[in-house]
């Protein structure tokens, strides 16, 4: 009997992944406009489309970047691992020395009049470098001295490059991603336990170094005890989610976005989704990321080249960890921290580099040994 399923030979990208990414980006346009037009109108010369226009521009540039990187053979990144490492270090130091302060943190640099967030570049660079490192040292991954210690040093280095920019949440996202890659590269469970303990200790130390971080942790346990100051933001987020009920108030009908919920179009856009589209809307957003996880992990598991498999795993995990943190903060399941909802929240630099990383993932999908109808 003739086979109805044939092996794909480096011909086609994963179009399901393309579809879900584009759908999330387009949905982001809708929610960015809906959640930001009060701020745009009252704070930017009566322009309700202010944030939407920036989001569309970032998406166009990002989609061009995605197409570009989808056509570059992913194996080329392994040849430039040292350049990637030095670039990440250079961007981190440049941000510390010449960075632009925003919301009390120096996380941005301006190049040719365009503001960029180097931590987004460092995240991608960290995944590419560590994927190559794990690939070249597979035989030693299980060794404490030759595998665990060097891996911990490099993972700590990339996290430190972001932490010195006063961006602890991004450092945690990258650290969690690299630990997942380390585990899948063949690390021993007891070594991972040690790594997790070291990471938790490091986070505790970094929290203790900044009074505002300590305050956030304290407020997390009982935000309603501080309703007019530190607990205000998370309380308004919960109000938004609670008001939405099952089906929501309808697109554009959120009340919390009218200067009750700070950063409604970015750090708390999931709360606005819950208020306007209800529980059903939130479930559909979560389902979108479940499909994304399925396609990304499918590419990773079916790529015979270990380097490509690790890169695909890293790029997918970066998105999923950030998604989980955003939802956890919006639902008061963890202390508040500024994390955008991938593909959806307003944020030009974040969206551009995220789409570029999807281009790398799509290129790997061309070489995935999957079977398709």
C-alpha cells in the first residue's frame, strides 16, 4: 500500500507556527489599541492611535526580520559563538555606561535615534551561545567539574549581563530557559537541584539589595493591605479580571484602562483581555500559547542536529516562561514585575527581536525530521 505520509526534506517551514504567531500579533494590535487609547489621547496630543502605530511599525520591522532570519541556515550561528558572546557583553556594558533611564531603570540605549532594549538581544544571544556550548560538550555534561561547573559559570554570566541593567525579571526568564536547555542536554538531576538552589539564592540576594523589590514581595502576600500605594496595581488587575466574568464587558469597554490600571497596554494587558473578553477570551489566549508550545517543542524534538534542537528549545522556552510570568503577575500568583505578554503587549523593541527569534525557529523547522500529510 502506498504511503500517505512522506518525510519532509528541508523544504517547508512550519506554517502552523507562522499562523499562530501572526494571529497573536494581530490580536495584539486589537488589544493594544483598546487598552491604550485613553493614554494616547490624553497624554500624547489627542492621538488615540499613538501606541498602536508604534506597535504596527515594530511588527512590520519584526516580520521583515523574521523572514530574513528564516532564510539564514541556523548552523551559521555556531560558527560565530565567540562573536555572539562578545556582542552580548558589549551591549550590557554599553547599557550600564550610556543607557537611557526609564521608570527608574537604565535598560535602554539609543542607536541612530532608535531606542533598543539590549536585554532582548542578550536573551537570544544567550540561547544561541549555550546551545553551541552544550552541543560541543555533550560528553562532559554529566561531569561535575567538566560539565556542571562550566555550564553554571556561563549561565550565571548571561544572567549577570542582564541583572546589572537592573532587570531582574528578564534575568530570571533567561536563567530558567538556559536551565531547561541544560536539563535537556543531559544534565544530572542532582546537579540541576544544586543549580536551582544557587539560582534561588542569587535571586534572594538581588531582591535583598533593592528595597523596592523587598516591598513587592511583602505586598504580594496581602496587596489589599496597601490599597493606595504598593498594592494598588495588583488590586486593579484583579478588579479587571473579576469584572470580566465569563464573557467580558466587550471590546473597548474596559473601565480599568482609564487610568486605574497602570501599564494596561503592556505589563497588565492580560488583565484587560480578561475584563473585555472575559474568562473565554483568556482561555483562547492561553490556547494560542499552548499551540505555540506544541509546534516549537515539536520542532525541537524532531530536529536530528543537537545544536538546532537546543536552539529551538531555547527560543520556544523563552516565550513560554515570559508568558507564564506575565499571567502569574496579572493573577497575583507571584510578586509584580514588569513583563510583557509575548506578541501581544505594546513594546517595540521586545516585539521586533521576538519576531526575529521566531525567524531562527522557523529556519530550524525546515530541517526538522517530521512527517506531514
